[in-house]
C-alpha cells in the first residue's frame, strides 16, 4: 500500500462540500446539467457512507462532462468537452490511493475527419479523445520504478471505449504507459480548479466563487502543504501565517 496519508474526515467533508458547490453552480450555467448531475451523484455516494473517519471510497462515475467554448480546440474542428473522473479509496489508517483521469474530447467534427491531428480520418458522429492525462496515488500494484504520486499522459483506461454509450476513438499512441512523472498530490478539487483556470468553459467563473475558493484552500491544506513540508521546502510555522490561494503560488514558493 502506498504510504500517502491525509486526514480522512476532513477530506471526506471537503469533497462533499466541493461537489455540492459544483452541482449548484453547474445547474445555473449554460449546458452544464450533465456536470451538475454527476456532481450530485458523487455527493450522494459520499454522504451515504456514514463512517468517513474509518474507511470510505468514491467512484466519480458518470464523469464530469464539462463543455468547452467554441474555438478552445484551436487545431481540431468541431465541439469539445472535458471528461473528469476517477476513483478514491481511503483506509482506516489514513492511507489514500486514487486515480483522477482527464480526457479532452472533440465531437461533431466535419466529415473530412481530423487528418493531421488524429490517426482516425473517417470521422463521422464520433467522439475522438485528443488527449488523456491522469494523476495517480498508487499502492503496492504500481509499476516498477514508478513514483507513488505521479502524473501520466495517456495510459490504458480501465474500460474501453473511454466514453460510455458512445462511438469513440482513442488513438493507439495514447495507450503508451511510460513515463510516469513525479507530481504534487492532487485531489478532485485541485484538478478541477487547475483545469477550469486554463480552459474556456461555461464553468470558468466557478474559480472566482468564495465557496469554491474555500474548498480549494482546504484541499491545498490537506494535500499540497504537507507534501511541501515532507520535501523540506516549507517551514511549518509559515502555515500559521498564510493560506495558499492556488497551486501556482505553492509552486512559486518552491522555485
């Protein structure tokens, strides 16, 4: 089992609140009902587990499907969206294993296909995965030499196709598993925040909401700050003086 630990009750409560805020904001945003429904289901799954201080798990399925604004996928004609999903498993001793996967997908592309972008050229009413990345905290089954906490580009999804109930194409080159690169430990809150700050979508304003910032700050406290202390880069006394407002701020402190 990987020895990455956190405070389970606080982690559980913060995820419940994060999915509640995401559900509320997505319900009010254009074209984001699917995000709201997925966030609601994730929240319900968490609240149904009555002993979060001992052991709990979460599968974000259905995935969060975040629509991208027109023109975001500059080199790919058609409409696009992000799929964000994954699994978390927490043990009684505070040990956590998780995998958070993100796919950038284009659909409704023209019949001419995605020549020069994707190996599939006969595109017609299909969903093409242009990019897939995921953040893992792994245990005893991790690949030889792989960091316990790592970022992986591509990789083999647990199920195929990666988009349920839809014709989809996942380029053969994406299936390559290596390399797995060391990374800060990120939870669902930090991954969603990282993505929404960088892509144009109807949910982009979420990152400016005080309720969302509160759960993001809590996630940084639970994950990023302890990691930095463990790496010997931050002094614990600084935590009394400053809440980190973003992962980027932590990164600048480490440079």
